[in-house]
């Protein structure tokens, strides 16, 4: 029997990991219900069957986002799985719920804890499935650039402050298209004041940095390929998957926010990769 072509094998593994992720979401919902907790409340009139179908069809996006990074992470299976799960849980689950909490009425205070519980099992399942299905292809982890404590402090501070700045920059570009819908309360959307938005983005940036650092520190290649792969992963985890499955939102908002979050994700990933893995001196090999 001829071996399966590598691209076909990659696709099959991505689909299987997607099935694992989708099944773990069902189990996560059952766990929340068993604990007596509440979950995100979709707007009235939402086609729940349609949302479920979109969610199932989009599930392979998760392994397709994590696999390019996972394949170049050094370490054993459980170590890589734990790092991926933490990153995924924070970006896809916790940080998304924080954002939804201030920009919509879908995540009420009594549902926030339930949603945090809901995302735990899918994050663990996705991390383990992707780490197992896409083994490390590189060697040991790349050595960190040699920098003084002060240089590290400056780069980490830049990484923390970069996300809010990037978020506000690209957000302002799509504001004319999306703000009217928020002001009208379309699909449960609300527009908080800037005094709420900025501190929340500073918090989210800290969470992004803390959860992504273990993944980036396990990287075995150059920092520029890492930036591209991490940008794609961030885009799927924080926007693309959500916009594809948010059938209750108007199409214009989904497209505008999808593109905005894509720009955010790649710009932020480049800053993170530069801060943690970038060369200490200009001209050093990437």
C-alpha cells in the first residue's frame, strides 16, 4: 500500500484534531451544566442549529492554527501539549470572554465563570491532540539572545504596551464601519467608554504575553518564521474562528472585525517574536 501523501496526511490529522476539539466542546458544555453554571447567551432569534453547524465546520481551523507552531516546538509530548493548551485557553477562551464581557451583553457576570470552565476542556484537548498529531520536526530549542537585564526589561515592556497600541490603531481604521452597530445595540453589542477599553486591553496584553511566552521560548527556529506562524495562530484563536461561527452578527461586522483582528494578530506576533527571540544586535542572523 502506498504511503499517504504528506499534504493529505496533514489534512487528515487536522480534521481528526478538529473532531476532537468539537467533541471536547460538547463535553465542556455538559460539564458547565453539571456544575450549575451559566454560559454565553446568544441573541434572541439566533439560528442555533446554524451556529452549531458553523462551529463543527470551522473546528479544523484550530489545529491548522496551532500545528505550524507546534511542529517547531522543542520538548516532550506533555510539555508541548501543556504550553499549547495554556496559550490556547488564554487567547481563545479567557481573553475572548473578557473582550465579549465589555463589548456585548452576551457574557453576563454570572456566565463569565461558566465560560471559563467551558473553555478548559477544549483547550486541554486541542493542546494534547495537536502536540501528538504534529510531532516536533526541529532540534532543540533555540538559544535565547544574550541581553542585559535592562534590555530584557525594555523589550518585555514594549511587548506589553504594543498590544493596546496596535489594537487601538487598527480598531480606529474599522470604526466608521462598525461603531454604528455598537451604538444601536445590534446583536447585543455595546460600546464601552475609552476609560474601560484601555485598562482592559492592558490586562489582555499581559495575559497574552504570559501565555504565549512558554510557547515562544520552546521555539526551535528563527524568529521571523515564528512571527508569521504565531500571527496566523493568534488570528484564528482571537478572531477568524469567532467571526466565522458568530452567525448572529451582521456580515459586514464579521468581515471588518475579521480583517482588523488579522492585522492586529500579525503585527502583535512580530513584536512578541522580536521581543523574546529577536537578535540582540542589528544584522544578527534570524
